[in-house]
């Protein structure tokens, strides 16, 4: 492989990283219902993971595995084992479909409907719905997407290594800080297209910090000559792994 070919690969991956990190102008729309901040007694039960409805819903959709441009509205779904339900209407829960595999998605609007407080005051639960698109089709869901990028690094051989997390929030603050439930994702890069190549199960790693600073929380060594990426996440417990170019192998 000539130097010009390698240079072109790096330019392509750098382009995707820059577009991902510089998309602040394409902000999500957030709508707060009247009285959202006034917590009601009780708890909210998500409709998108309703076990009975999941069992009776037969139609499923294919995940989105390709994207040309990352923005701050781009996110990931990592469905639980039984899948996650997507609805055609936020107020009409009929006509649901299932998503069974990890998928890229685009968040159009977030609807903050109500905060609920348990009898002893903690924990809180939240009626929050998302208007999303998967493969260009519109759906509604109250299942929280992974929309926090904890780490991103370009690799040789047309690969982009990323770690997505879920902001878990605190007390009555929904999805504010405390990222957790981390997943590694690797894209292959070709012809100005990112294609999902690999995703991990939830990493056995627990972050207890409100704010995530990649320079403090992530240490890595890019051993290009050996074709591997060594990565370490600082947490309780921490996590060490090697990306071989084909799979992620735990090393701690």
C-alpha cells in the first residue's frame, strides 16, 4: 500500500471525526411540558420495554448500520435482550414495531413530560419521549438512547473506534452527567460512508464521576505496527482491553 493511499484513509477518517465534533449548529429540539419540574408521587413505567407488549408485537425493523455524517443528534440504541418498542405516535401506543439489534439513530425532538418521585423521595423516574429516525423512518420511544461519546479514535485500515455511554443523571435531573453503561463501537470507513463493523456488549466498567474528561478517564496506546489499540478506562472497577482490528479482548 502506497503512502498516498494511507494518507487518503487518514484524511477520510479525520473528516468524519471533524464533522462529528463540530456539529453544534444542528441542535436537538427539547420540549418541556407545563409542570414537568413539579415531581408527582409514583413511578414511571416505560412503554418501550413493556414485556407483555413486546411479546405480542410481531413486526420488527432492521437496524440502521450506515451513516454519512455524525451530528450531535446522532445516537445509538443498544436494546435489551427482548428488544425495544418503537411507536408511530407518541400518544397512540398501537401499531408498535420492535428493534432487536443495536442501531444508529437520529434524535429529532425530546419531550420532557413528567418527573415522578417514589414514596421515600428516591429514586426518581422520568416520562421522557424521543422523536427519532431509523433508516429515514420516524418513530417515538421512551427508551433512552446512548448519545454520549466518551472516546473516539481513528485507526488505520479504514476504522474508527468509539465508546458510547448513557448519561444517567442524578436525583431529579434527567440524563445530566454521570455517564455509564459503556459500549465500544467500531466503524469501517469507505467511500465517505461509515458502516457499523463491530459493537460490544455493555463493558464491565462503572463510572462514578459526574463529569467525564477523556484525558483523565481514558488512557490508550495505538500500536499501529502491531495492528492493535490498547485502551484503559479509569473507574470503579476500571477496564482494560485490546482492539485487535476484528474484536475487543478484555485484558484486566
